[in-house]
């Protein structure tokens, strides 16, 4: 397979500088960082949707830096500034560094927000299920659903104890403001032990036409998925946020080794964030590599098929997606694919990256 590194120019164009405007202690082991963008002419580059994440560059003594993805806990529709919330992970370098070192006035490099854990519609009741720090993208969705749209929302939130509940005051405020549309159900291990599918099933009776969004450890999301299916929800209506640690560092790049051949490969028509392109994808080459080789500023983070930052919608033709650790069956059915893993297998293709 032909693999080319992205050009330094393309990556620098995707990088933003974020200034920490506030550090909020959510619990004894979790903080929220509220950001501004000093580079005001590029503020629009930080447009994001509820449920998306941002990739930060964290200083590291041995490797100069590491890259980590953190969900945005703020809502683009309700909050003046973007914010992430970080919970300490035992042995986790980046989360502990941020919790120990983040301070007002600090600036960090970041990639533009990305991710597909975003409701595609807001005209159905929502069931949101989170465990621990999995509440972070769920809170973003929750705030937008309540403050911008009209449907009811049920939140099931699992934690070890009352002391480990993130955003307790925010949730209490939302309950007070939307008493007829919001229900919050807490599962505390200190009271009920570890969550079970039967226990979760008994907590809620969702409307059959609800959409559900799950975020937390994989075992917990499996339990929640089974509980919701048992409660009558279609598996196609249940969406998961899947996060794994990225191995590559998108902030460490080099100039591409070679120029693409203009007349070799599959013709591709691409709309990338409103701009139209036509190019050829060489044989046995993933779409992301071909776009970067042609100087197209396509979004990406991990290049490993597990973050969803490079997701696109296939409008025509067919591709072979080699790895997929983030898209669910519903998204696949809607034509969503991953550019870092998709190789064209038809005579031509057409794609859209929003």
C-alpha cells in the first residue's frame, strides 16, 4: 500500500492555538478547561457540533509532545466558549498533566473539532446513558437538546459514588429549568454495586421511537445497549462513542515524499467542508493519503480507524473500508465511511466531508 506523510503545510493549517480562560474543578479528580481562540481570524475553524471532540498537543519531556482526544462538554448552541472536561486516568500521562498543570493563560495547540457522535436529528425523544467521564460529550448533546429543541430527554448516569459525579450542579440546574422535559437517573456503585443489564433496564421505559446515545467503558455500553434493546429500542437507534488511545501524533508531520500522479488511479469527486475537488486516488491507496498528497486540507487525527475524525459520506461508488472501530451500523447504513481506511473499488467515487 502507498503511504505518504501529510505535508507540514497541510497540518499547520489545521492547527489552532487555544488559550485557557478558566479552570473549573468538577470533582477531586476532574477539571473543565474553558478556552478562547487568540487567533481571532481563525475562530470559525473551531466551529463544532454537540458530541464532538478536540485533539490537544500535550508537552512531553521524552517525545516532545503527545496527542490526546477530549470530548467537548460545552454546547455550541448554549455556551459562549468551548470547553473540555478531563478526568484523571490511572497511569494516564496526558490527563494527569492537564489536571496538574492547566492554568489560566496557558495556550495549547489543537486540531479542529471532529467526531461523528452527533445526533443526526433532534425531533425524537433522547435517551442518554453515560458512565464516569463518559458524561462529557453526552452533556454537550443534553444541553443542546434542552435549550434549542423541544423533545424530552432521559439521562442515566453511572458513577462510583456521589463524590465522583461530574457536573452535579449543572445537571441540578438543568433539572430545575426543564422539570417536564428532563429526567436524570443516577446509578451509584456505592448504593447498587456495578451496573447490570437488568438493573439498567428497570430504570427507564423509553418511548419506542427514541434515539439513544451511550458513552463510557465498553463493558458498560454493552450492558446499556442490551438493556435498551430489551426495553424496545431498535439497535439502529442506539449510538456509541468509542474512544481508544491514538498511537500516531498528528502534530508530528513531515513533507510528503512524492507528488501524486495526475492520471493514475480512481477518479474522485470530493466536497470537503464546502470546497469542491477532483483528483485521482492511486491503486491500493486510502482516500485520506490521496487527499493529503493533492494538498487537500482533509480532517484527520489518528489515521488508525478508531477516532472518526476523517469520516465522510459516500455519495456514489464503492470503497473497501479496512478498519472501523468507531462507526456504528446506523452510520454505515447512511453511507458514512472513514477516509483513513477507505480504498476505492469502483470505477469512480463521490464523497462529502462536512
